[in-house]
C-alpha cells in the first residue's frame, strides 16, 4: 500500500485563521470481506464517527515532519456505501502545545491495499456553523482555546475547497493511539439553583454566580438512563449540578441531558472544591466551555479538547433539566506492561500506586506536565516521567517519541524550545541542559529493557545534543570557566519553584545583576558527562574524551568558586561584578553532588546538609530526585532518611485526599490558586522503590517484604 499518491492537502476557503472548525465529507464502498484502512493527517486535530465508533486524535507533530494515523476501519465500515464526515479543528496560533501553522487535511482510504477515496479538489468541505470561531477565551495561555458550541445552528453550506501548500506526511505515528472509554462513573455531589452575577468570560460567569444549594442527600450515580430531574427555585436563572468522578481523570467531555427548551449550559471543570465549586476562573484562565442545547434530549461529546479534572459543574439556563450523564470519556494511553509494588508498610505501596496513576494521567500524545492546566511537554518534567515510566511500565516507544519531539525543537540559538512541539517566546537554558542527560538515560534503559541499546536513535539526535553542549561550552567564562545566567530577554533562568530559584520572565539582566549560577553550571556539567558517555557508547572515543574533559574542568571550577567555607555549603549565585556569594539551597548542593563535583570533606558536609541539618532552602517535590539520588550514593547512611522523607511528603498528599500527586507540596494554593493536583514530575518515588528498595537489604532501607511483579 503506497501512501500519498492520491490524497492532497485540502481545506475550506476563508477558514485558515485561528480556532476554526470544518467538516470534510467522503463516501466509499466496502465489498464483502475487504479490509479497509485510512491514512489521515491534519493541522490541528480531527474526529469522525463510523459504525458507532469515534476515531480521533492527531499526533502532536511539526509542519516540517507531519505524522499520519493509519486507522483500521474494517469492523466499523458496513458493507456497501459508507459516508464519513471528518470534523477538523485548527488552532492557528502558538501555545505551549501547538505551533500556529497553515491549516490542512489530507486522507486516503484503502480497500485491500487499493485506494478507493482520497482528499481532492472535489471533496465537499463546509464550516461547522455551530462552533464559535476566531479568538475566544483560552483555557490557559499554555493550552489554548476553550470552545463554544450551539447545537441549534443548522448545517452550513459547502464552500470552495482550497489546496494548501504543505509537505506530505512523512511517517506513521510512533506511539499507540489513545483508547476511548465509556462514560466514566460519577456521583452527584450537590445540585441547586444559580443566579448570574456578570462576567465577561465563561469562566468568570461561572465563578462569580450565586449558588443556592438544593437537597443535600441526592446521591445519584451516573450514568443513569432514568436521569436526575432538576428544578430551579423561584427567581433564579437556572439549575446547577456538581459532579464528582471520585479521582483525577483525563478525557473528553460527554453530556447526555434533557431540557424543555433551548438553553445555554456552562460547563466548568476542576481538580478540587476549595471554592465550594470548581475553580472555573483563576488568573485569566477559563476552565469552562459553553454548550447551547436544543429542546429535548442532547447527547454531546467534544473530541478536540481533553479535560483534566475530578469535578464537573454545569450551569443550565433552564428552570428544569434531566441529567442522564455529565462527565468524561477517559482517554488513556494503552500500556503494554505495568508493574505493581508491594511493601509491608502499606503507605509505601499506596504511594507507588498513586505515583503510577499520576504518570498515566500525564501520558497522552506525549508526556504532559499536567492534564488540567497545560498538557505541555517539557524536558525537565518529562525526564522524571521517563525515569519512573521505564520502571513502572517498561515503556520505550513513548519516551523515544517525546525525546524526538524535543530534539526537533532545536532553535537557531542552539537551545530547545521550552515546550515541544510548540513555539514559545522564551526558553529555559537549564531545561536544554537536562536534555543531554535525558537522552543518555533513554540509551541506558533501552539496553536494560531489551538487551540492546538503541544506538541508532541516539546517533540520529546526536547533532542536536552536540549543538546544545557546544553552546554552553561557548558561554563559559574564559577567566574562571563558569557560566553566567543567560542575560537576554528570551531566556528564563528558572531552576525550580522555590524562593530565589525562579527568576523573572522577559527581562534583560544588567551588568550589575549578572550572576554565575551554580545550578546551571551543574546541569551543564552532568549533561556533558552524559554526552561523553553517549559518544563512548557510539564508538566515538575522541569526541567523548573532549566532552569529558569539559565536564571535569567545569566540576573543578564549580567546586572552587561556589564553596562557602563559613556555611559549609555551596552557594547558588556569585555576582559577576562584586564576587558576592548568596543563596543556599538543597537543590544547588544536590546538583553539584549529582555532577560529582564535590570531594572529600565537602562531599561529607554536603550530604549531611541535604538531610536538613544545614539550614538550606528545601528542595521541591519535582527536584527531590536529585537530592535523593545524591544521598543514595551512600545508602547505608542515608537510605532510611530518603524513604522516610518520601513517606512524609507524599504521605502528606495522601492524607489530604490526593488521588494523584501535586505540582508542589502547596497543592492548589500554589501559583495564585492555580496549582496543579496532578503533575507527572511528582511521580519521583517510583524510581527509588524500583531501583533501591528492590535491590538493597531491608535493614538498609527500612522497608520490608518489598516485591515487584508484572500485572500486565
């Protein structure tokens, strides 16, 4: 079956702008016994129904490397004529998940390998009149547009089919497609009436509405064919219902309800009820969409925006409504392998299980930092996710695909984009440095899990790794060998979400403010070590020796410059002009140990400091991986501390009803009440259970009767 000999890129004339929806119609005939397949690619996303099944989900890709789905339609297609309406959504501008590029759809349908239908100038296309198009509210700046859909609007007339100039798709999606679950079971938390209090966005309208609670004991479960009848109190604008799926979930909005007359329904989603409702509006974000129902029964699934949530809230502008279902259809990544961990201390067993679910909720078309607020692929976040995923899921295809996406984002300044496959105005230098280690770790685990290191892939991305490394080497100060913060406006000198380690975005550092940054130097140092190790594995000894010398010399310069004898610890910053040392943090000291820059008494002192005895600024959940790895270089002394620290912090989240682990220990209060309660980088404990609890003596770790076994 030879692809792309018939299909061409098409679109609807006049609809290549931001946030647009179009339909493309195609018919094909299936003869008895034929196998039917479809190749399809789009910018930005597609969905269609056939034989009662929903096919959806364009792989996250780049315009210069378009990826296609190869779909098996055999069971879904009926014998005889089949009619497809391929619905497409085009975002059209940049966010942290998508690059704003030229809209386009291309497809081919095959029967027993012969093309029987394809996108062409004759393909009928039309705008989807029910969707509000153009700029509307963003869910978040990182995630892009929410949606407004009006089910009353009749089908639009066809428009002229245009032929965008776009490269043909080059390769099939590298990972498995998401599964689509049934309506996720949910419980009614509360119902009542509401009154609007204004607001110029969907999120504000929901957030600011007055709620009048109804009966408190209506604990109906959904889905329910009989439905739950709601009636508004006199003088109120409509009815509301708050629904609990009872744990963190990610999936497509699904509604099944009746209204006696047409009515707008605001749909809000969130992870917690700290506001006694979902937090539909916070910091200019709108976790809210609008669906306008027609009179009668309404069934609706929105296939283009995945929701990360536990709770769903509906404000229905009707005096009456019957709810049969409101929630999501889960969109999980289909794992082939999964490990279970058990321990005599059930707290650690539970931490492993919840960390594993945290990982799963952050795996879709690529690794995501979080399913609720951003759904973006970052190097630092995904490095933790990969290390834990290798051990919990024995997964290689998924990390490999994400690493390729990140490598493809290399910019003219030799840094990676902040998020992939996106285009973002700023980037974080340390996140480019960690990529070198992330790639090396993939090579290690590919060999551990399969018996053969994936050297072909590392050879493919090696030019990107060297560009990053060479840029950092170029920026080393010729006098002291250190690297300053990146002073230009397009760089964010971020290290972790902790005081003094965040920096500011979009500013230019003055000469007086320029600092040598120990965290950056350490990230670069062990990145250079990782590159040298990779080159050794690829049989390129001379190049490996060069980068290893750079690693070792940077270590010497780090140790010499940042050690503060009075504090018995390494400082985070040195002012380039005055030489003043300031800021003492666990992260800084852990990174220097991870780079192997500390020796002798300084190493001993720093390890003790990392147990909380040195008065250092504590490390956060995500970056605790560096602290724990540093301490586990001496497990006989520090393993018990590591596992008790895990129990303390991750146990705290479980005590506060976490069903997945949070972005930071502050939970939803963080970042102006926009903290995520499901963040992939916080699955850290998995690594330490699998790598250390399972290999060290119980007397060393303090964990007894530890076992890991495959459950699929």
